[in-house]
C-alpha cells in the first residue's frame, strides 16, 4: 500500500481549490485536475509499505503530533513546478510554512529510526491543483484569479493511503493524529 503524511482540509478549502481549478481551466487546453476529495497538503511521501507497518506509522505520527499545537496557515499565490509545456500547478502556503517545516523536520528522523522509506525531497508547502497542465498562452480576464483570505487552522496530521479503485485514484485517511491542545 502506498502511503503519505499530510494535512486534510475542510469543505471550504476544497471549494476554493475548485474555484482555482475553474480559473485555470479558463486558460488551459488540458490537465489532470485534483479531485475534490483528494485535496490535501503532503508533508512527507513514504511510499510502498506493508499493511503490518501502518500501526507503527500511526504511532510515530501520534508522537510527532503531540509535540505541536494547532497553528494557522494561509494560502494564496498560484505557482508551478516543472519545465516545458506541462506544469504541476499549485496554491502556495503563505503563512505557517515554518511550522510545517518543523513538523517535517521531526518526521524525517522518526521515519529513519523506524527504517521506513520516504521521499527525501525538500518540503515546499503547497496544495496541488492540477498536474500536466498545458496552457493556451492567453489570460482570460473574465475569470480573475481568486484568493482565499481566511486562516486555516491545522489541528491534525493525517496518514493517507493512495489507492486506485475502478481506475480512479483516491487518497483515503488511515489515521488522524491530533496536535496537542
């Protein structure tokens, strides 16, 4: 089973991401847009693990979560990864990056100590909106870029499974670890 640790969002944030997707679709000629229920922020991709390791990862996540209190983040600017014609488009985290990076810095040695594999890329906190987006090189002024002006309180770290069912990729929560209150 493929798993990762991330932040799950409520309906208000997922609704906002759909508005951003509509904005992108007005200027794109194609792309793979993130499904509503899959909207999240990845902290650390672990990869393929045995079912027997899920309890150990959940305990590790509980231990990390207990070290942090709930904290606010804000999101905003649209950005992209990738070179060439196809881009991964995302909404960046504007405020709260430092705490997300501190959580990630706690996760890394815990994963190493538990002998769990993980993607070692540097954390760039973002919410993926779409992959493989191709643009028509025109900006559509009828659809201005929307902004989300509310604070998002992060109070839970989530262990997700990446599961393909009936040809559809789904990110399903396996465990939620509450931050210390």
